[in-house]
């Protein structure tokens, strides 16, 4: 036996060993289409032709993975029911959960399970859901799963992006308040969290569709998180649109590495999930983000990961930033990337120092003067929109290089409402407390006045009191004179 032949035998043995070990955790595709799936297709092709055509165009079809392979259920499964058609008498479940997908896609499901996406269903107890359940809605939507009623505003709004907690009724059917639902953080009857179909739409599960910005735009748009609109304004979005129209994006390419398979413009998936020359695809969308801009004051992502109990809390923001810089390097130079992050960090610092931290301090001082119910005070609404809408827009737009959203929809609205709504409302509360016979209210109004004076006399806000520093005045004067010198001829 020659050395070459010996090496071939060793390699073949290793391959078999690896295959044997991995097959214990992840199923291999069926050798042929199962008889159960063939029976399913017979009826669904007649009754739901769109579904069967979508499946027929999928990679699942080519791998002999069909209806039964995904929807089969076991005795005792919470959402299992007997499909008692004449041709098919099998236990199935309507929902294909991440736990089911993990039979073949174990790595992807594990990555997603550690992401913020999969925890999106935790909004069910949040301030946002108070708005939808109580302030905007009522409890008039009665279903078997919610005999005390539910809010149609929450069911049709919040839950469709964040995910519902799917309830199974006594007859085995899914409660209509919680299904249909493909929210990214859906809480499934089998205890798993998430919905792969939020991005990989049934029943085609097209990778090209998942890479389209419109897929992310189902949830990431609107006044409080307009990432899709921000992206469309940015050079990245403009470049993608032109390239996609020209058929240059190769969205269905399995490898799909920027700089190799496409070079004209990235999508959301490019930056946050897809492969690069150095990184594999990763379904944890937070591993390239160096700021979490969701809360009133931006925090590093590992801090919120720790609160979620995610193992990725061990990955610091510096490593995550390096991951994103790797993506950027496919098209941009090191100097360009580093300078962008100086600009971005500057916006985070500005927002936090000038508006968010003083705003939180003022709200804390104002609390004794407010009615206790959330959103029963005008000030509650003003502050909520300052950080939840305008503050997020400014920060998120800076992170994606969209100047109009950073300024006119961001810092401009933020400043306008801080000075013309937030501060005047604070002053009204102070006057109301001063006029109160309650000594506690008087003391609270004095404390709030002291905090407001402190904020407004700081270097960031003293212009409002017509107290700009000499340095600030000199800078403005020099800028004005330079402008006139250039353009007044």
C-alpha cells in the first residue's frame, strides 16, 4: 500500500467518524420523499396550491423535506392534534418551532437563541405593551385563551413583530388571539422562543428573500426604530437599490461574501449576519453591534446580554465592533472606518450627555409631582417620545449614515421638544407644586426647580438662558464671519 493510498483510507475513516457523530444531533435529509408528505401534497395541491408551489420552489423540496418532516408531532406534544382526513391520520402540529428546525439546523437555531431577536416576546410585560393593552386598547377581545379579554391593539400590533405567547385551546386548536403570528420572539407551545419564519417566510424559505431589506422592514421601521427608512436614505441603501435593479446583488448565491459575490451595496443581512472573508454566517444579530440604542441611554450590548442571561454577555463591545469593521473592510479603508466610528460615538456621547441623562434626572425629580398612572401626565408622553422616538432616530441614523434622519428627524426634533415642551412642562409642575398647600409638594417643587436650574445652567443648555460662554460666542462669531467672507460676494 502506497502512502497516498494510506492517507485516503485515513481521511475516509475520519469523514465517516465525523458524520456518525454529527448525525446523532442533526438529521440527514431523507433519501426520498416520504409517503406521508406525498399524501399531504395530494390534498394541499388541490386546496392550497400556493403553499405547495412555494414548497416546490424551495431547497427543502430538493432535499426531500416536506410537509410531514416539519409538521409531524409526537403523542403528548402540547399542540399536537390528529389530522383525521381520510387519507392522512397522523399527529401534526401547525407551528414549526425553532426546536423543530433544530433537527436539521442546530447551529443556526443555537445562534438565534442567544440573540435579542429571540427575546423580543418579552415586550409582553413592558412599558410599550402597557400602551397597547391599556392606553390605546381595552379588554374587549374575548377568546377561549383569554376569557378576561385582550386588547386588539396589542394582538394586531405589538405581538405581530415581537411575537405572541401562543396558547393551545382545549380542542387542540391555537387560540386566535395568538395565532397566526410570526413575531421574531414568539413563545411557542413547546417552550421554545422565536420564529424562523419571521425572516425565512414559509414555505419557500428563500435565502434571497431573507437577505432583502424589505424582510427586516416588516418590524424595523416607523417613528421609534426607522432602520429601513434610514437605510434607504443612506448611501448603502441607494447603492443596493441600483445594483438590485441591475441584477448585480446575487442574493441567492449560497456563499454571498461582500467583495466577492457582490460589491455594489450591502443589505441589513450583509452587515449584521452574513458571511465575510473572515466570518461565517451568524444568526445572532447582536455580535457586530457596539452600542445598544434601544434604552433611554445607550449601553454596551454585553450589558443587555447579561440581563437576558445570554452566554454572549462574555463577548465585549470591542470584539463586536471589530466584527463589524471586518464587514466594512470589504469596501472601505481602515481610516474611513475608524473615522466613521469617531463620528458615531460622538453622536452617542452628545445625545446621552445633553438630553438623556439630564432628562432622566429631571423625570426622577418630577415624580412626586406627577399623577401615579403611567401616561396619565402630559410629561410622560413628552419624555417617552424624546428618548423612545427622537433620541432613537438620531442614534440609529448616525449608526447607519443617514444625515436627514440624524438631524431633522433626530436631533432637531429632540432639541425642539426638549426646549419647547419638556422644559415648559417642568416649569408648570414647579408652579403647581409651589401653589399647593401640601408641604411635600412644595418641597418637591423646590427640588425640581434646583435640578432644572442645574441642567439649564450647564454648558450644554445655558444658551437657552441667553448665557452662552465667551468661548461659544467667539466660535459662533468666527463661523459667521467665515461664512460671509466665502458667500456674501
